[in-house]
């Protein structure tokens, strides 16, 4: 079922069971096994630290993506990603030319506060985010006014979150650590690199 999140200066839709549990469990194991996962490092306080998750970037030829000082050179599309891309494109009414995959191996893995606002995503990017595996909390905070309350949603197995319009200008998001959780989660964010 499709719902819209009620947040100012945002256009966000959510489908809780966009993929069935059977499909989702299949994609979880298939993608963990076949994606070319890499462990990136970021420079912080003069030190090189491993990113607290594994990542991979699949995209049309020439569509590189740079964030946090890391340049992602595209890998050619894996066949298993194409039906996912098509299903998400039909729901979003938008075509994508790339996907960033994040592999949260357990609850220690996370992603800090950020917006998806890199220049190569264009002015008001449409970002379609698919989750498989362990349910994790996903938080939003307003960038310019601390009085606007934080919002959280639970991204469960098979869910689809669509962020578009001005969302990235006004809101940041994160996937906080959840140290008690031991099960893996995959997230796929389909994007259009201009
Ligand atoms: O894992 C998630 O749900 C979020 C991923 C994300 O925000 C990103 O890749 O930019
Ligand atoms: Mn993001």
C-alpha cells in the first residue's frame, strides 16, 4: 500500500510491502552473494577509517558518482538488478540510470546524517530506496529549523521509499546504529545521474 509522509517541504511516499517476503528473501541472499561489495575508507581527523557498511555502484556507462570524497566508477548492470529497477521505475514514474547498494552487515553498520544533494543528481532528485532484510529505523531531520520535529520510519523487508521534489534541500536522513541487531540489511537507492 502506498502512503505519503506528511512533512513540510518534502515529497515522500512509502510502500511497506512493495516486494513480497518471498521475493525479498530471494533478493537479499542473491544480492549478498553476487554483488561486488567493496569496503570504502573515508578520511576523518587525518585518519583513514573504514565506512561502517559495504557498498557497490552499478550504473549506465560513464555515470560516476562522487560522495564523501569517494568516486564510484560504474560497474555494468547485473541481470538480477534489472527487474528491480523496472518495478521501481513503474512505481516512481521515473527512469533511473544507476543504483547505489549499501550492505549493513549487522546493527553496528550505519549511515550518518546527510542529504542526497550531490551536483550530479540535479536540482530536485527522485530517489527510490528499496530495503531487504533486517528492519532498520530511518530518521529525518529538518535542516534549517530545529523546532520542526524529527520523523522516523521503519524500513522493513521489501519496502520502497520514494523521495522527490524539494526533500533533499530541506531534510537530512540517517540510518542509526542499532547495536543489538545481528541480521543483515541491504538498501538499494536508484538514482538518475545527469
Ligand atoms: O540505507 C538506507 O536506507 C539509506 C541509504 C542512503 O541514504 C543513501 O545511500 O544515500
Ligand atoms: Mn541518502
